[in-house]
């Protein structure tokens, strides 16, 4: 069982920044994928950014250079630096990891991000 703890959400004004953190209970480099998803009220959960096992990084189109995903492998921690936040970025943000064989998917509890004036 992989345990995930997210932090860093909050309320910011449009144009502001937040940095999310995700601490996992196992070696973060052992996972097939590690990433961030988000879910706004009434909408489906969607991918924000992911780091694959090979180290490739993929961002959703709506990120548009505003967000940066990174990891501190020594601390088994993943980050999401979010700049130029807009009201449409308001959502619960979830940390996600996918194990190698057998393939299993684990989610954090989510952290609320609200961009509002």
C-alpha cells in the first residue's frame, strides 16, 4: 500500500502562485508514472502534468507554460509550481502514482486550490 500526502493548496488572487507538494511512502523513482491531476466541481478529473518512469514530462495544454512539475527523489517528494493562476484553475488537485508490475494506481486525498478575487 502506497501512502500519499499532499499539501500546499489554498486561496490566491488571480495571477498569484502556489506550490503543491506530494510526499509518497516509497521510493518515488520506482514508479512507472508520477503526476498531478485536478477535478473542478461538476467536471471530470483531468491530467495536469506527469513524469514518466523514463523521466519524460508531459503537461496538459491548458498549463501553457504556467506550471512546472518536479521531484526531489531523495525526499520521495513531487512538486507542482503553479504561476499565473486563474479562476478556471480552481479545483481539487490530486497526486497520482502508478506502480510497475503489477500495475496499481494510487491517489492522494487532494488539496483545494482556489483562484479568486
